């Protein structure tokens, strides 16, 4: 030990990182985030399944319900951040289920409008209720401080 300064036990303890103070490796954290997102999406899809809806179908019904008027398919595609062919396929399924109907746009012969049917309005209401219950169940698994921390972390990642 000649020439080396002796370190007291107290000093060594102070220099050790606190439990929980270490950051997880970036890849581990990102993959944990993606895994959690997949698990949450699966829970939400499972909660909607008894209503006959998926998250994608409910999202379109929600857009139409909020608009309170028929919307062009091109608007639905833009609001869903997808290509028109995806909306067309989704509309095919929704129309087959009797939840929406297509009609010509009286102001633009090239455009097709989508509107909710009465069955679509009922499905939307049931879907929103089921989704809300599932979301509350997911969040209730977190303590208040954890929920706030998670919200802050998510805000930081998306800003």
C-alpha cells in the first residue's frame, strides 16, 4: 500500500452507486419499452374482441363518430397515417359488418364518403366503453408516482 492513499470504509460506501441509480443499457430499455407496448396492445385488442372490433376498426369508427358527418376515405387515410389502400380494406370489413356505408360525394364525383350506420354507432359506443375499461385496468397496475413518472418519460420520448 506504499504510495497509495488508503480509502476509508465510509468513503467506499459513498462512492458506490445507489441501488436503482444505474441506467439500464439502451438496447435493454428500448426493447423493454417495445415489449410493454406489444403487451398493452394485445390486452387492448383482447378487450375489444368481444365487441367484434379491433383497434384499427374502432379508430375509424371513432373518427367518423367525432366528425358527426361523412368523411372522404382520403381524409380517413390521412388521419390514420396510412395509405388509402389500407383504409379501403378496412372499410370493406366495416361495411361487410354493417358498421359503415360508402356513398358518393355530391361535391366531388371522384371521392367516396364513409358514414356510420346505426349499428356502427352502437359498436362505437360499446368499443369505447370496453377500451376505457381495459385502459383503466392497465393504469391501475401502476402506483400514482409510477404513473406520473411514466407519463413524464413518455412525454420526453415523444417531444
